C-alpha cells in the first residue's frame, strides 16, 4: 500500500531537512506514496534539481522502470499508451475516453484500456481511467516527437471542444 501523505512528508524531511512545503507536495504528487519513488525524488532534489508539474527529466532509476513497462507492451498498446499520455490531464493524469477514442480513431478503446490496465500501465476506478504512475505518463510523453505531441494535443483540444458543445 502507498504511504500516507504524512509519512511521505516525514521521509522527505528525514532526507531533506530544509525541504519546503512545495517540495514535499511535489514529492508526494510524483511518488504517489511509493517509498522507492520518495527516496529517488529526494536524492534528485538533494542534487539541486527542481521538481515541477512537467520536469525536463526524472531520476534515471524511475525512468528506467517506466521505460521497461512501456517496452514490454506490443506496438499497438505502446502507441495507444503514448498517445493517451498527450491527452491525459497532468493534474490527475485522468483520461477522457471519448477524447482518446477520437485521437486514436479506435472504436474499441474500452477493450484496449482493459489490456493496459491488465499490463499495469493504467488503472480504472469506475469510469475514471488514469495512468498508474506519473513517471509512466512522463516517459510516454517524452517518447513522442515534439511535433507529434503538438499535433495530438491540438486534436485532443478539438475533441474536448466538440464534447463541451455536445453537453
């Protein structure tokens, strides 16, 4: 089970005595209570790096773990997961199924979500679908070429606009 926010704060303060509330919140958000992730992010911050909503890089051990998870997928699932990362909301990493379906032009997005949940890349809580880990989301976004990411982000915005008009 993940650590409670208070336990994450204690771990951060044990490792970074001068940590401020913003750093503790960032470690909580990016570690999601995983003790290994807390440790790695503290080492990252101790090295003088910043941790914000979309950092330019992440600790290499965490990047390697996420890369391995993505590499284990077949090409179809990997492409879908990376495209979904562009459409995901960075604050909670949630996916709007209709937007992703529009981006990928896939009528069977639900079965693909089930496959990605089974592979441990996404998680489902009722109708809400999110990335399992923020670092996995980051790695998937990083794998996309900037131009492709920009194009998909524009298409995702268009899909969200169409959905807003329909409701």
